């Protein structure tokens, strides 16, 4: 069946109702075995331990709410009836958590149990006095306030939701919209995790197949370096929503086919077309929902993945143009490998091969942070991590997307330095340089970022940040496994590696027509259905050029006490892939939810033909083309194109920054901290010229239209030795022409 309990799941009918073949059963068994071998499943002992911890925690919050009820003077009957309840969400609730993973939990309490005084006050005190609890760390000022700790060695993230009830029933259903009545914004956000998780499980046709596929995709995303919401990629909930949509489109498929179709569908997906599991509902409470027609800021989301629970939100607003490009490349790579696997020219190891981040680029930004002690470092680290995305956005904005950043999703520690950690971003120019190229100055971009980071409300002496440019050959040893730098491969080795990596996927595409002889899957009869269906003609094209802004010199004042960071962005050409990538800013905006649902008439004709009894080999050229058209149809609709102007993007980023908890400059303590950090922050100068010859990056990072950056050192003269003046936060840095840049650097044009 294509639905759960007879219901159609999703905003469109399935692409295929085809069921599995013996080949799918075999490959799915191999996948499950592989996932167990890489230790993605917890042991039975750990599972029991987690259940015991959750039971103990539920008892703690029940005792807590009775204690505060008595302290607030409630009568004894109300004290006895007072109740609080623990819910789980995230990977644990979805059933895809691994060994050692934390548990996302929500405490739901009555109207008289406050967040500030009772949850972060009394409950925090009770937990701190328990011997089972360690590493207790409250974060009351977060966008979603949380208390983090370990309970008998199990990591817990505990949120709090204060309902408008005097008594919390044991059979409380948090999925009901009425539960949101008369609650504050923090409670709505805290409840969202549980509500979304429950909806996902209701909206997938087969929970076990969904779980296995999601485990696979989470593991793949982590190996390929694209699992991190805070770094601008996708987090756990985003991957769950993407996988759930594939399960809806192929409701009878096993994980082997679901993984393959995941890459096929999202390789073809024309972002920013939204991914939705269900239609967006207005809801009875008037809460703001994701709607580009009414909310201008929603127009600029690059990869909208919409949560299915009211109020529907975009769960992937952190994605930038650079991180979207990286993920699209990874989807393409995954699709090619899956096609190669179907011809036995690749295996699961090929798909899950780790991304060699520190071999992929020639230039990196290294962001080092330090603090006076472990507690300060934990707080400082959390704040800086949440701000790093702003550095990516600023670099993209100030270079009109001509310099592209690849943030590494993790952090690294130099064991020789206490209370210190480092973050890295790969730098790469878009297009090929012409006429030698011209530089631009990154200093003000970085200084603006530092200024923003140093507005941290809980800043303490010793909290420092340093930003430097580093070439690949100068990367610190502590970023490599075991602290041992790998030997550099020769050019011939790199070329052979590139050939071996690309050969199988290329052959997979060219040999697709031979797949019918390898296996026969009972799949859709899409082609025959399409011949009898109207409405597939005139599908919206994903092509169309966007005129890029000309190269701009981003020049800072020569009085700044830091070295120059110049990056060549002159004469940038666009490949056909890059032109397509730029199109996501051009269309598919302001979509009407009703219009999305109205596509079902045409999809009905397709799905009716997708009978298991009409199985075509899915990898014949005809059925592939039919499937491609079906995917296009899912995304078709009367969208209104909208191109964001630079001023609009500036104002949008300003608004996003002001939404976050920062404090204004004013106090002596904060002023001295800014001055210290600005003086000590070093941005190493680099003039970027064109690539010469080969290199390992070409083999390891398949971005056809992107040119590597090759630096040569350059120093900016300073007018005096004074620290830099505070950088205006609200506006982008001043852009000057290349003539001014050349004069400032003492060079002639």
C-alpha cells in the first residue's frame, strides 16, 4: 500500500508503488549488516540503561513539581495532583540513535512552574545535589533554553515547556494543537521538537524502513562532512524530513532502493522549492508559519525543509549558498555511486568514503578560540560555534558569492594548549581567473565578524578569538588523525586517484541501459502512464542565467592593526553547473500551499500506473526519463521569481543578527575585551592567483567550475600602531576599486 492505514501520505501521490525484488532484499540485508559493523546500533545493555535513566529523570521532575507547588502555598490536594512529565524527541524518539548519543528530552510542567525561577532555579539545584548527575550546564538564554547534563553517564539535553494547565495528565498528547494555547514563544519552540518527531513517525508508510534508511543517511552525511546545522549544513531533523519524503514517494521500497532514490530525487531537486511532508496549515492560534507570500524573509531561504507540525517552520534556514553548493555536489556524487553499485562497480564502502577535507583545498581560514578555564571555554565555544555561520555569510555577501567557503563541521584541539580549540574553513574561488586576476581585502570582513562575536553578553577576560589564513601545506598537525600529517601524494598519484574515483560513476551513467539484464525490480509503470497523461508538458525549466555582480575590491582602512588578506576574484567565469546553481535565487519563491496540493490531479494519473504488477526495470533509459518527469512534476507550480537585491540581503542579515542575544559596546570591560581581541587577531595576507598544474584537490573535490586559490604573502602598511576602530555592525564593509587597492598595498596596476 502507498499509505499508512489507508491514508495517502504526503502532498502528492507516490512516484512509484513498486515493491522490492530479491536483489533489493539482498542489498538491504548487506546494508543493515554494514551499519551494524560500523557500530551504529547500541547494545541491549545500553538500551536498558537509557530506559532506566529516563524513568529516574521522570521521577525527579515529578518530585520537583510537588516541591515547588508546596512552596508556592498550594493546598495539599493540589500538591498531590501536581505533575510533570518527560517526553523524548530527536534521534532517540525516532529510533536511530547510536551508542553514546545524547537523549533529547522535554519536561512539560504546569502553569505555576516557571522557567526562570523553578526550572533553571529549583530543578537545577536539585540536579546539582544528585550524585548521579555530572557536567550540569544550564543555558537559559539560548533560542531554545536548555539544561545539559549527564545522568549516570548518559548525556541529556532537557528543555522545558510550561503549559496553561494546573495539572499535567499522564496521558498528555503533545501533538494536539490546543496544547499551544496561552503559551509563550519559548514553550512553543521547546514543544516543537516533540511535535515534529511524532508527526514524522505518523507520516511515513513503514517506520522500520524509514529508520534503516535514516541511519544510513545520517552516517553518510557525517562521513561526507555535511552533518551540522550550526555550520550551515543539515542537522538530524533536516535529514529525517528529507528521508521521510522519499519514503512517501516510494512507500513500498526497501532501504536499498530508498537510499538510491534519495540521491536521485535530491540531485534533480530545484532548490529553493520546499520539501514538505504535509500541507502547511494556518492553525487556530494565529502563530506565524512559513509562508513566502506573507513573510518576506522566507523568500530568501535557499533550501527550505518544512516541519510538518503546527506552526510549520523552515528547519534549514542556516543553509548558505556555499553549503548548498557543497551538498548538491555530494548528492550528485551519491547518485553516481548508487548507479555504479547497481552494476556491481562500487559498494557501500565507496558511498561512505570519508571526505578528505584537509586535502581538498589549498587555502583555509583557521579560527582559534581560547579561554581561561574549562567552564569559560565551554560557554565561549558554544557562542562562537553559533556565530561561525555569520563569517561564511559575510564572505559570500562581500564577494558576491565569488569566494566560496566550506566550513568543517567539527572542531579540533591542540593538546599542547589548554582551554583552546580551532575551526577551519576551506576557501575556493568560483570560476577561472582571466588576465592574472586581482585581489580583494578580507580584513574588514573578518574584523566585522570579530566585532560581532565579541558582543557576547557573558564575555570574560581570557576569552579570545584569532583568525588566520593558512595554506594546506602549513596546516597544524593536530587536525590529522593521531597528529600525524599524511605524506603528500605525487601528481601522478592524484591523477590516478581521480580517474579511479570518477571512472565507475561515469560508467554507471553510460551503461545505465544494461541494468535491465542485471535485475528486474517490480517498479512503476511510469512511462506507459505518462503517455496517457496530460499536464506533463511545459514543466518549469531549472535553467536560466543570473547576471552575476562584477568583481569588487573590498578594501579596509590601512590603519587597521592586522595583516592584509587579499583574495583574487577577478575575471570569474561560470560553468554550466554554476549557472544552474545560481538559479536557486531566481525562482520557485512565494509558492502557495494550495497550489502545491493542486498538482495532485496529474500525479494521480502517474501513481495509478505505478502498480507492482507493471514492474519495469527502473534503470532503463525510458523508465529513468519517466521517473525524472515525475520528480519534476512534484516540484512544478506557478512560482513567482524573486531576485534578492544586495540591500535586501544586507537588511535581512542585520535583522537576523539583532535577533540574537548580543550586548552593545559601552562598558569598560567589554571595550577592553574588544581591543585585546582585535589587536591579537591576525589575518595573514594572501594574494590569490590562478592554479598551476594539478593537485590532490581536483581528485577529492569534484566542483567542475571552481578554481583553487593559490596565495602569496603580502603585507599591508599601517598608518600607526593603534588598534583598529570599532567596525560598524549594521552595514557591509566599504567596497573600493582595484586601483585603490593597488595604491594602498604599494603595488602598481
